[in-house]
């Protein structure tokens, strides 16, 4: 059962060839990566792109935490290989601190 939603942003290197390669990788995400995402408590994950800006929506269950997912990812060599490959295409947002990739977005409006 989904208990929370998180929205995050990240940029891609602003190169059409690299952006096309990044999208191709995401049309064929490794099964081990999909399993690791699900095993962390993520019920649904969507990534959208405009120009070189990415927007990710995570819908998670009550077993999910960013700390737990980070520890699971750090201990998984396949996830580390995927992250290394993806960093070829990604670049931190201008406001990111050293080592930060995806940054949490603040909700500023909701139509109820």
C-alpha cells in the first residue's frame, strides 16, 4: 500500500546524443535494478524529462526510507554499476551539495 510520495529533480548533461542514450537505457532498465527499487519499498516510480531536466515521482510503502535505500544500494554491486553508468549522462542541479544527485522537490500547490 502506498503511504507517501516523493518528487525529485536532476539534470542530464545537455547533449542530445547522451540524452537519447539515457532514455534508451531507461527503456531497458536492468531487471536487477527494477528488483532493487521494488525491494526498497518503492511501489511506483516514474521519470519525466523536459529538455535536460528530469523529474522523478516515487510512491512508496511504509518500509521505505532514503537511508535504508541508500544502504541497500551501497551494498549492491549491480546498483553501483548502474549508478556509475548513469552518472555519464547525469549532472547535479546547480544547487546540489557535493555528492548529491537527485534533489527533493517541495510541494508548493495542490488542487483539492
